[in-house]
């Protein structure tokens, strides 16, 4: 077999690719680790980074792909959570706002971007006093040192200019406030790569089947990789499997210190021209709030909040979820949005945690729960994307109690994610870079917001093969080099990984890239060692994935 693109398989220590994966599988077989982490969502990846940065020997195993669970299916907001103010949970809001600030300024300025929202006012004075007081508190909880502007009032006229699509007969003005936004799946893989860069061993497509133990405590776990069961030795095992944690407790025969309730949240994606607005919109609904969020050339609308007891693997939106979002949005939008405008839909499951009645092992905050029921086993669940770094530090703090040596405190506050260093300088060079690599300035800008200073890897690929600067789906904004990069550097192992999580063609483009899925599979096949049969299977798998996501439209 020839490997035409193998020249792009880099070997620096932060890459995730087939070669790295097989090396790390060998390490799983031969080494003893301080920590074995179950789950490659944002929390598990954050734990791997936190622990590796403290000098611990860390392995992370993920049964599917990075962010394949809840971490690719959020509202993609890095926020304090305005609604927690109504519950007087000021500590939580302050903590999340602090995290938001650090991400925008130092940790991930390439990935986490400030975003404005308008809160439409219906009753001019009453709403303004009540909501304004809440937003003032929200701003004050962050304090003076801030990366985003303070909230402000806008008049009816300014409102019409900012958000033309709000029904003028219903709104009297608005309040503009700021939070931030992130591509969650891309952020998670960047956290995982940063963990790798700090020395973590990382294997996706690896499922923990059982925990191993002696009367003294946990000794590791049995991990199934590529059909083989490996006994991975570790001083501590940390379950960071989100909604799957409860299942793991049952499998391991360990009494959980908390219960997980799954709550389904659905989003729909609309084209930019469906809503005329220069900012995001937040609408209060009878149940919660609805966000209308700018997302590149699209709008992301959500979310719902319904009890869920179905399959964890494939949470699917139902027609009634879609109706709810459209109906709530149409209470204020004019022209009204229509079902046939929907480009795509996704559903995610929130792991909502509550304490088990008779547990003495849990340390519960409103946000997340760390459970340490026996020596060598820690689990963490709940919380939200925004506070993953704090959650990770808390989990590692609990785990090191079972490691008999002195371990430093968490240092992730001052660790920028890969791609952050040098990002701001590159932003100043966009026109020059576009000219040098024969791509548009829009393309460079977009890639900088996805890769930061790692964009140099992509440029190196283009320098070797100019064809890689061409778009893969006309109008979708992704170039061929990014497809290859997903498998040579970012650990993608399937067509779904590439199309749905490294690139976002699955959710952003009306065709979902189905017309080019074979071409993309053929491009990555040599790197992943796929045969013609494998390519066929992957294309069918991707078609099935899209059919499931879009089921609510039938
Ligand atoms: C609709 C919705 C909207 C949201 N919006 C926001 C938002 O705007 N802002 C915000 O801050 N938060 C938001 N959240 C919350 C946030 O997305 C989650 O808190 C976060 O993503 C959870 O991450 P996690 O790593 O704990 O779980 P997950 O991302 O689910 O990761 C768990 C991983 O464990 C793996 N796994 C399971 N079993 C095993 C096993 N046996 N072996 C190996 N691996 C295994 C799974 O494959 C999975 O990848 C939202 C959530 C939802 C559902």
C-alpha cells in the first residue's frame, strides 16, 4: 500500500495519530501509572493535563473519540450562567466567570471568544430594573479586571439596529451583556493534545471493562483495545465518564456516592439569513432560557431540558424538541423561523448529579461532585464545560491522597493550551499569511481561531502540496489540509470524528458533506490503513450518523 500523505504524519510530542496510539498502547501494557483516567471528554482530558503537569504518570483511555459524549454537544458557551443568579449561587457564578476570563485572555484566546447577547425588554421599566440588577451583579462578580465589556442598556432604536429580527411590537429596548463562546469538540481535543505535550499517554477506541483490585485497594483496570484485553496497572483510577459514570459503578460493583440524572438538551442550526441580528439573543422561556447564538455562517438555537432514560450512546432529538425551540424563538422573532430552514440538529445529555442518600464519601458542590469511595478509586461528574479546569484540579487533589509521595498543587491556571502562544502576533499578520499560502484572509482568520499558532503545521502541509489549500466542500470554509491534519495530529480515527468533531461540516453544512464523504474517506484511508471495504464501512457509518441526528426532521 502507498501512503501518499504519510509525509504529513508529524512526530512531535503533542500529536495524536495512529503511530502515537500504538506506542501508547504498548506503554499501557508495560508501565505502572499513577493515574488511569476513564473518559476523553473535557473533564477527563482536563484531568490528564492537570495531573501530567504535576509530574504524575498518567494514562487516559476513551472508548470512542475525544468529546464524543456530552463535550461536543453543548451550547458552546463559556459563561458564568446567568440563571444561577436567580438561585443565589454567587460563588459558582464567580468561579465560572473567573474561568471564562482566564480562557479568553491567557489559556485559550484562539478558541474562546467574547460574545455579546441582547436581552430584549418587554416592559420598559420593570424589566430594565429587574434584569439590569441581575446583569449588574453578574458584571460585579467578575470585577474590574475583565476581558469583556460591562453590560449596557440599548434603546428601542438601537435595538432595531442591532437585532432587526425582533418583533418591534413586543420589545421596548434591550440590555446587552457579554459572555464567551467555544467550539467545544475542538477545545477538548486541544486540551488532550496539551496533556499529551505534558507527557500523558492517551488512547482512544479503548474501553474500560473492569477494575482490578486486591483487598488493599484498586490496582488498575482491564481495558479493551482493538479486541484485546489489557491489564493496565495504576495506583489510582479516575472515572470521568460523565453520564456513563453510574454505569461504571455498577460494572465495578462499587457503591456510588451520588446519582446521575440525565437531562437531554437539543439544538437546531439555522443559516445566517434566517435571523437578522448582529449579536446573540437570550430569551426567557417559561421553563428556562433560550439562546440564539451566532455560529460562523449559521445560528445555533437551544436548548431544551427534558428528563432522559434512553440510550446514552445516541441521544436523539425528537420532533417535539424541535417544535419547542421554534415556538419559543418565534414568540419574539419576526419574520418567524421555519422548520424547513433547519440545517441540522443535535442532542446532548447533561449529567445532573445529586447525592446518594446514605453516602459519606461525596464532596458535593452545587456544580460538580468528587466521590472517593475506596482507596485507589475517584470519580467526578456534573459541573459544566466552563469549569472543567477546576473540576480536573479537584479530581486530581482527591486522587493524590492515595499516592504515597509529595505531589505539587495544580498549575493549570498558568498553562496556555497548545496554539495559544504566539496567536495574537499571528492575528496581526493575516493578510501576509494569506498571500504567502494562496488562501483567502477569511480562511487564515478562521483557521487561526481553530488552531491558533499551530496553524504553522497546516501551512507546512500546504507548502509541500498546494492542492491541500483547496476547499473540501465548496462554501463550507474547510480546506483539504484540515482533513489530513485531523488524522495526522488530532487523533481522528473515523469519518465521523473528522466530519462531526474536528471539522464541523456535519452540523454546519446543509448537505452535511455527504457528497464528499467518500472523497474524504479516501484521503485519510492511507494514513489510517483503511482498505476499500473499510472506506465503504466508514461512508455508510457517516450516513447512518447523519440520519440519526436528523431523525427529528422526518
Ligand atoms: C445541551 C447541553 C448544553 C450545554 N451547554 C453548556 C454550555 O453552554 N456551557 C457549559 O459550560 N456547559 C454546558 N453543558 C455542560 C457540558 O457540556 C458538560 O458538563 C461537559 O461537556 C461534560 O463533560 P465530561 O467530560 O464530564 O463528559 P463527556 O463529554 O460525556 O465525556 C465522557 C467520556 O467518557 C467516555 N466513556 C464512557 N464510558 C467509558 C469507558 N468504559 N471507557 C472509556 N471511556 C468511556 C465517553 O465516550 C465520553 O467521551 C451543556 C450540556 C448539554 C447536554
